[in-house]
C-alpha cells in the first residue's frame, strides 16, 4: 500500500511538473533572442554538436561525473539536497561563460565569442542529456514518474542559472523577463488543461 501511494504521488507530481518543463524550455529558447546572435548560435550549434558526439563517438561520462563530483563537493554542506542541486547546475558551461566575461575586461575576446559559446553549448548539452539518462537509469519503474518530476525541476533550475550568467555577461538583468513569461505561459496552460479535464464544470 505504501509503495502504491508513493508511485501515485510521484505520478501526480510528474503530471503537474512535466508541462512546466515544456514551457520552461520553450520560453528559454524564445528568451535567447534577447542576447547577441553569435551567443545564441554558439550555444545551439554547440548543443547540436554534442548530440552528434554522444550518438556516434563518446558519451563523455567521465567528464560529466567529474563535473557533478566537483559541484557536489562545493555543496557538500547541503547533504542529500546538494547532490540534487549539483545535477541542476551546468558547472562547465557556467565556468566557460564566466571566463569569457572576465577576459572581456583585459583582452579583445569578443571576436572569439562563437568559440566560447559553442563550447558552453556543447557542455550544456552534455550536462542536460547525461543528467536525463542518469535519472532514467536510476528509476526502476516502467512509467518512471520520479524521473519526469526530478528532471523537470532540475532543468528549470538549470535554465535559471544559464539565464543569470548570460545576463551577467550582457550587463542587463533579463531573468525576471523570462520568469514573467514563464509564469504567464504556465498559468495559461494549466487553465487550458483544467478546462479540458473538467469540461463538464
């Protein structure tokens, strides 16, 4: 009975959170139009490049494990919560973007913007795909409700971190613009879903 209630709770949570994942990712790609085109192109091409590497060359698990272990060590004081957050923070991508931001003050690195953001995009793609695969493998049930709910939360945290670090480089805080767009779209979607599910009300 306890196992059934646990699965039921996870399933309900997944049903509630999964639409947020869809909206969050969709609004993130739309939000990228705020930043310089070369940044957006670099991130997208880098993400696409990692997918090809993942499918045909190497899945880069050693690199991913090092990233998670490093972030975990930094958040060790948080205990079990630290492990969850560690998988929500794309540390490599954040470091690459921060290095680009710091070098801008001393060197003419703007001409290399595409290379920096391509690398950040590839590492972001690695973090996203391998986090999803790691969660999926750990979930033993057929439907995998725990996977959907955890991945949804971690992806949204990841999106917020990436927007914040991009805002730092841009010198303009747009995070609240994304949050406003995300909130508005989420409310609209849940209203539509509620009306479809409870059409007789």
